[in-house]
C-alpha cells in the first residue's frame, strides 16, 4: 500500500473536515530522481483540510514512508549553514533551562545530528533516525543513533538500555507523523516525571499570513497552531506550557510540553492562542482565499518566467529545498523554463528534481556563469543568500523571490 486516505482528524478523531487548498497531484518532494527512474515516479494528491472541531490544518492523504524515503533521504539539515547556527543556539537554550550535564537527551528525527552534536561530551545523547544514509552521517560525528521510527515499543527498549530522558526533542518532524497517538504515548513513557518534550515545526500563522503555500508537501501532514496541540497533549495527560515563535523555515513555533503538573502555564501560550484566535485560525472562513492566493502567486511567477524566456534570457533556480519542489510542480516548470537548480547538498547534486526534472548542480557553477535571473527557492534564507551571492549580483544576476509575493531584487 503506497498511499492511504484518512477520514478523521489526526488530533481529535472528528470527521468535520473541509478542504481549504488543493495543489494538484505531486511526486514526494524529496524523491530526487534520475533519467533511469523517471518511469517509476508516482504522484499523489496534495490537498489541505481544516478540522472544524480542534482546528488542526492537515493533509488526509498519507504517502507510505517507504515511498517518501526510499531507504535513503536527500535532506541533510547541516547543508544549510544558518540552520546549523540555529540549532547551536537552540541547544544553548535547552542547556540553560532544561538539561544538566549527564542527563539523557533523545532526539526523534535527529537527521545528521544537527541538534545533538552540541551536547556530545557533556550530556548523554541518543538520536533516532529512519534514513540509513542520514543516520550514518550522525554516527560519524560520534552521535549514537537508532535506526527506525519512534514507537512505544522503541521507547521501552530505550528505557531498558539508557533509562528515562530529561529532554525529548522532535524538530521539523513532529508535523510529519500520521499516528500522533503512538508518538505522544511513547514520549510520555520515555520522559522522566519532570522531563520536557520540545518540538519545532513550521507555524500555521506564518503560513497563512505570508502565503507560504509551498510549505505544503506530503511529508508535512500537520500545520500546527497552539489550539490543536493543547487538545492533543491534553488527551494524554500532558500540557503545553511554553511556545516560542522562531524565524526558521519561514516561521516556526517551538512548543514545550510536559506531564500535567499543576505548575503555572507560561503567558506565551495564552498570548499566542489569543493571537491565533484574532487572526481567524479557529474558523474556516479565514481560509476562504487560501486557494486564490496560491494561484495568484503561480500566475505571476509563470508569466514572469515565460516573459524572460521569450526575451531569450536564462533563468536558473537557487536551492532545491523540499518546498521548492512544491513550487516548481505547482507552477508546472520544466527545464525549458529553468535550466538548472543549484544546491549545497552533495546527495542532491547530479540528480533531477522530482516532477519537474530539472538537473541539480553544485553552486560552484555560479562562480563562472551569470544567468540573468535566479529564482530563489530557498527563500527562507533570503538575507543570508543575497549577502553570500553579492558578487554574482554585482555581475548582473537578478534574484526572483517567490514568497511572500513575487519580487525581483
Ligand atoms: P532547508 O530550508 O530545509 O534548510 O533547505 C534548504 C535547501 O537549500 C537545502 O537543500 C540546502 C540548500 N541551500 C543552498 O543550496 N544554499 C544555501 O546557501 C542554503 C542556505 C541552502
Ligand atoms: Zn480535529
């Protein structure tokens, strides 16, 4: 079975679900491919729903994990320098408030060890990572890493081998989980009584306010806000006690949860809940223009790129992030529009982008070549990349920024 379709909400199990966005059928965004495998490429619907009961925004179409990862994964967090810095400061925050030297920290979806590498030598660390090639990169940094998906059963084994964890983290992965009950129960089992679960995910409020429809892809099953998260943890005798907005990935939230304690809940939780309420995130009406807004960006971008091509000028793309593939496929771009995509991830170089089949090349090409236009798919690193590429820009290349609105700089 490569694709299932849920009929109830992942958080509250209700069935009051309304479609708020449909992007068409897309291949999974991390399935970079090559000429030999083009015939194997499969597409699945990319439709977003709103739950009228707990207000979770979510996908109902669930692509099987082996279709998403193929045993190997193309995404290495440490390929993005600003993300490495982000996780260093994240680790400092945890050290100052939630973990002491010698405590056990378990990171679910630990990728190449981008968070845990900051605790090696002072704390006990355990990563959990299903993609074999990415887990290997973490082990090479001295980070003990379990292969596989986190389950209640795995939590039991970890307790037997290492004891309970003071901190469990799950970053840019908690929104990827279909069976949330399994994860939350496993987390509760594995945490010490005073332990903390912390997770960062892309934030629904930023998504709707900045038109970040490209954040929608098959791995992203949930688009969280505070209210459904409170509902979820509440069902397991846990509570959200602090929430902090973060600039990463176009706007994220760092959510702290613990076993229900009777201790005060921090103001941040009430404040963000109130902000979401005011922004309309608890009502279906807020999403009435969601589809139209995404299509407006598409039309603008497509007509801009086609106009540039008619003038016989070259367009390339910068960064091949997961979201870039949603954007490329939604716009229907091919190599006729965009000659190549540069990316810093060695794994992606030499492959073709899923669906749009544009070759991924090393960014070194831009040291000698000066395309007239560069479409910035990794727009979340806008300032960093515009600064890093100032020499290219001085040579005359213009950057097209697609999100939050189409802009040329
Ligand atoms: P991310 O937003 O999930 O970190 O993904 C960003 C992608 O863009 C990743 O494939 C690495 C790539 N990238 C570049 O090619 N150049 C850069 O300067 C940065 C920051 C990222
Ligand atoms: Zn619900």
